[in-house]
């Protein structure tokens, strides 16, 4: 990237602030400390596998989604931003920087967990990415779309938290439904999942995420919707 691009990235990092990145990084960092502490205290292999799977497939995606949705509507100088560039790219850049930081931290978690033999049952080295990346893309995209559609990061965080909790509590019912199981976040750590269903799920989650980002981008094509909004 040239100097002006780096300058722009630096500006967006300063505007984004520290809260959103810390929110996104909290789960993978705290999760790493927890699993390492469990390993040091002599936890069983089953307990370590469960904890590692929970960090990678559940808590890291949730924290990242909440952080990404919090960025929508927070810019008090939105009118000035919109006169110089397309707002959707400004928003996607800010969210992308937060998601990239969380993704890197989660990938490092995966490498450390695998080295410790704290690893979801049935996952090989492909799980370095496939256990957490598809649900993270899916949940982040839905969170941003909801925040854009409702013009409310707070509402988006609440709804995304509800979706996450519903998937956790209704796992059995979701897995028995032909369509819903393609959108099950925790398929990467579920027990006894046929290979073809796991593959479909890992493809379907990011596919829906991409579609959600496209819709959010279309909604952001009318940035006047955010002027005077209380979505900060």
C-alpha cells in the first residue's frame, strides 16, 4: 500500500477507537488464558477439547460480531465523511480492521490449542480456520446488516446475542432440520456430524454472510438514513 493508503488506514483506526477492537479481542485472549490454565492444572482431554471448541466456535465469533456492529453509526462527523467518499467503504474498512484483528488472534488460539492437544473431536489441521472462520463471517455479517437496517448497534448486539443463544440452546432441534442445520454455527464442534453435512455447513455459513454484506452495502448506498440518527 502507498503512503496515502496507510495514512487513511491510520485515520480510520483512530476514529474507530479502542473499545471495538478490545471487545473483539477479549474472547480469543481470555479464551487462550483459560485453556492454558486448564491445561496447566491437569484438566482432562475432554474438558480441554470442549473449552477450545467453545472459544473458537462460540465466543470469538460472538465478541467479533458485537464489536463490528458497534461501529455502525458511531461517527459524529458522518456528514463530512460522506462528502468525500462512499460511506459503505468507510464502514466496511473500519469493521474489517476490527474483524482482521480478531481473526488473527483466533487463528493464533487455534494453533496454540492444537499444539496442546486441546482440539475439537474430529477436526484435523483444517480446523485451524474451518472451526471458527465460517461462523465468524456469518455472525459478523448478520450483525452489521442488522445494525445498518435498524440504525442501532445496541439493537443489533441484542438480536445477535439472541441468535447465538438460540443456536446454543436449540442445537438438537436445529441439527434435525434440513435447512437450519446448514446455518448452525457450532457444526465445527458438534459430535457425529456426517462429512457431507459438515462441508455444506462450512460453505453455507460464509455464503449467507456474503449475501448479508451485499444487502448491507445496498442499504448504505443511502447514507442520508444515518444523518441525525441516534445510532451512536
